[in-house]
C-alpha cells in the first residue's frame, strides 16, 4: 500500500471519523487509569507488571531509567556502563525477545507514544526522553501489548515509560549526586502549582557526567544535558497535556569480549586508556569509540468528552534527532572511478585501497613494497551521521454501550531519516585523534522515508464476574531509500501485516482472586535498515509472533501474587550478523558491518511469577521468578559443502537449540523497610547459566551470577519557617559484592557487567 497524507488532513479526517463511531489510536495505559496493584499488574487479559516506588528508589539519579524494570519477572536488562550511560552496550531480553545491536523485538513507548525504534543507528531508548527523577512508573506488558500500542517493534511486548504529573503546590527541588567513576549529576525542577485555576506545570534541567568504569585516566566518559517540561490543563469536558524533552548526550562506548577473553580477564574490555601514537593500537582507544546524540520530543494530548460515556483522545507528536557514531580506522582510503581517477564521494567503480603512510608531499603511498622509513603515518576518524525527523498522530475513541466498551483508533507516522558516513584525516597520529573537519571521503549518503499506518478496534464485554475482550489491528508500512551519491541506486519495500487478532478473558473468582487468559498475534515490520545493505532483502519476511497467556492474580491488603504461564511461537526471525571487535578489528569499510538474515522461528514457553508481601508496617518482601524455555523450532542452513563432503555449517541454526542471549532462569528476592523517615532495600538477582551463541550449535555457556544491590534513604519534612521544606538523602551500592559477570550482548560477543558502584544523592525542596 503506497500512501502519503499530510498530518493536518489526517487529524481532520480522524476527528470526523471519530464522530461517526470509528477513530484512531490512544495512549494505551494513561497514568490516571493505573490501578494501585504495584508489580502484580492491571486487571487485563494478558501478563503485565508495573514498577513500584521501591524499584525506582534502586535507580541512581545518575543512572539509566531502564534499570527501573530489571527486577520485574520475565525481564533481563544489561548495561555495560555502571550508570547505564552507553546506549551501544544496553540490552534487554524478555521471553526470548531481545533489544540489542542485532535485534529490536520489544516496543518502547513514552507516555504511550512511539520512541522511533531502539536500534543504535537512529533509534532512541527511553533514557533519551526521561530523567529518572521525572519517571512516575514503567508499565511492562510481557508477551503482548495493549491493542493501541504505537510501536513497530512490539513482537514480545512493550515497555511504557510514564512521566510524572506536575505537583499541585508550587515549589523547587534540587539534587546533587556524586559517585564512583567520577560520577556527578545536578538536577533541578520547578513546579508552578495552580495556574489560572486549571493548569499545573513543571520544568526541569539536569547535567551529568561519569567516566567508564573500566580502566583509568583517558578511559572514556559520558556526559549528558537533559531538559523536560510538562503541563496539564483541566477544563470542564476536556484535558490537555503537553510535554517537551531535549537530550544532548556524548558517550564513549564499551567493547564486547568473547567468553574466553572474559575468563582471561573479567574487568577489561580490550579498549585502551592511553594514546600511544600507533594507530594499530589506538584504534581501540576508548575515547574514539563514541556515540553523540541530540533528541527533542514533544506532544500535545487532547482528551475530550464528546458525550456521556464517549471520549476522544488525539495526540500529535514530533521527534527530531541528530547524532553521530565514531571509530578510528588505522588507515586512510584511496577510492578511484572507472578511469582510475580518485573520487571523494561514493565507491567509484569499487576500487578501494587502504594506505597507512604518505610521503613528504602528503601523497598516499600505495605500493606495499615502498620504503616507509621517511614516510608519515596516517589514520582516519570515521563518522556515521544519523538524522531523523518523525511526525505522527495517535487518536482513539472510547464508547460505553450497555455492557460493551468499544475502542477504535489509528496511528499514523511519517519518518524521514538520513544516514551518511564520512572519513576524516587524523591531523597527527602521534598527538591525538584531532581530525580535519572537512572529510576527505564520503562513503555513502542516503535518505530513508517510512510511512506507517495502524488501524485497530476492540470490544470489551462485561458479563458479571467475566470480562471478555476481542480485537483486531493491522499495519501498513512503506519504506523507501534514495542514494544521494548514486541517484540510480534507489529501493523500496512494503511491509504490511495481515489482520492481527487478539482475544482474552478475565474472570473474578473472589474479591481478591482473578484468572485471566489471552491470545494475541504480534507483528514487527521490516525496518529501513534492511535497505542499507546490498543483499537481496526481497527474500526477507516480516517477523510475527503468536502469544498465549494463562494466569492468576491475587491482591489483598498485605499480599499481592501473580502467576503467568505463557507459550509463544515466533516466526521468520530476522537477525543482524555483525562481526565483533573481539574477533579482530571491525571491518570499517563494510557499509553496515554485517548482514540481515531470517533464522527461522522460536518456540518459547515458561512461567513468570511475582510476590509483594507487606509483613508489617515497616518490613516487606518482594520476589520474582522467571523460567523461560526458548528454542529454535527449525534448522536453517544446517550444512555446507566442503570439497566432496557435506558438513555441519558453523553459521547454521539448529532445531531445539536454546535461543542465544535469553536467560532460562532468573530469581529476584528483595527485603525492604520503610518508616516515616527511613527506607531501604537489599535486593539479590540471580541469573542461571545460559547460552550466549547459537550459530553452529549452542556454545558459550555464560556463567551464572548473583548481583546484590543496596539502597538506603532518609527523608525529613521541615517546618514552614525553615530554609528548606524537606531534605532527602539516598545512598546506593550496585553490585555490592563486586560480582564478576557478563551483562548481555549478542551472538558470541558480550559486555562485562559493571563492578561495585556507589552513589550518594542530596535532594532539597524549597
């Protein structure tokens, strides 16, 4: 389906259609509708969990908001950096579905709106949109998402990050955080209180810094400036919420290691922290492995009561991103056209020569046998530039007719993305990686355009203690590519889904116990990154997943329990094979440093359970257990021919092997206490052994680990006459026992988990 519509026309059309009983999408889990069943989840027909205040307290203000979900059942979060300050090394796994450098199979939304994907190249995870101090909660839908969820990645569920609501009283809060690895963060927020009798608002600003935890000296760093503003206006029959965020981040990355390298030294990722002047060594200098990103995101949500039991929500949004990724190839590149003339854009006729020295006149020395005794050593600083503009709209109509709640909605988004790679001359390899701002060669320059349209409808029927739900959704996704150097090199693909059905039931057995069951069909469109490769992408099929949940929920005054049994069939899995630096230096001249392939399907089944038990007024216990059995359900490229013999393919996928990078057993146990002044928690998270690689058969059994986190806090409200209204002190120690472990990664390439890290925060209210 080819289409292009203006957002203005679409907004008018959606409003007109809504008034006739159809409509379009919504923020699926609005903060106001959250039932206070922390951790156990909402009363819906599929598994879901919500973070509670104690979980948010375990995330350092200098940390990454993704860490808030690491204790929830079914979820595994890996962060290469001690404070989560490296998007490159961030991984998430849930029921055999992954977010890493290779795969984007979980949806992330911000207040119910799409994040624009989670891939490193052009994606933006939740930490780009939200400070930890401004996060109200995180809703995790394991296995499936709300039917209105606006994401193209939600094969295995959705993580919805909900921003805090402005305070009713005016005030200022300020916080200072300090910690290991030279970590510091300054945060301040102003709440306006009531304005005009119907509006509340806040603005906040933060600035943070930390070094990489591996190495010392010039071992790399991360720095971030972040701004947020939000307002809520309550009118007689409507509500308007507006939010804006801006994030400017510069991060030096972490390198993957092989299992053998981890066993040799579990505290070094093979990057260096001293400039040597030798490009062969300095290509691994930590400060040259860098991610730079700027993200601004804004939306205005209009909620209107059209009539009794009839509500319309319309939310236009805009996301602007610019960024860069850096590496330091230890050579420069000489590119010629068909006539042998040097070109500075594109790949010419494909004749690319690497050279490492220039003569006294600065001319490349291309002869491998030349005398280099008087030559000058050269290197490149390679930049990949990412630019993205997204404009979209979600809208939903809700109607209550007798015992039916009807929902219908639409999500539309138009995305333009540019990716350009250029190579810069390092001015003097003996001194540092200072580079010529003008590139000597532009490798490629491409524009990508993606049009997305999602339609959905759902009926929820109340039959006494039984609630039934049935819904359908469909995606229409068109992707185009235009090469700005070779204009004849264009491509497009359509990645529409079939109608995707969902059904569910919730039965209230008693006031405290309910049973639920649900089935849903999930879909992930083929993204524009496929078009970056020179492969035959027409042979790729869009990924789909069928998910079934059965479960029980118990919620009483002092005890909440949740038990879910699930079964998932994942078809047409696409993975991106990227050579890791642990297998030698990256192939800097490979345009995408890898290729996409379908690797068959996955069957996953398992158990997720959680408990929250308030022992008395002070002490409580939280626990979670995940048992996940995810296996490949078919053999892909199982054999190859070597000479006259057929042998096992070392790059094949084999039926019944465990899914790589998906932990089978995770156990979390937390003891918590809370008084009027003090709070704290000691939390242990145990991850059993699991396989990190599957190509050629399961291998790299990653060792089990148990990581302990400690949090302590003190709050005191002061008198009205005091200088401050309140003081809040918090002390966090992550990985209390300094456990040596691997924290996520991808096929055969893993990130080292951060060692013991402490931070201390002082917050004051005015």
